C-alpha cells in the first residue's frame, strides 16, 4: 500500500476533525462565503479531501481550498 492510499483510507481523528473545522471556517471567511452558501459545503469537502491527500500545513490547505473555490466559481459564471 502506498502512502497516498493510506492517507485516503485512514480515519480522521477527533483532533484532526476539529483542526479541519477551523481550516474550513478560515477558508470560508477568506472566500467571503456564508455558511448557507451552497459552495460552503463544497469547501468542507475540499478541506477533508486535500487533508486525506496528504496536505497537512494549515496555510497551504486554506490557500488551496480558497484557490480551488475561486476557480470553480469562475468556471460556473
């Protein structure tokens, strides 16, 4: 089993989930999205997915989530 498979399949601990919540909230605020915006749910999914793919630095995760969110919004406009 390679490391990317392992990272994807490992369960997220309660501490990691709390950390991802803070990352999500920061990314959502940075992206100027309301909690009620449909894209906000996508940000949460991106936070989890990027974390599972091995991105562990909070700043990098936030930047990647916001950048991806902006790209998606532009492609749907």
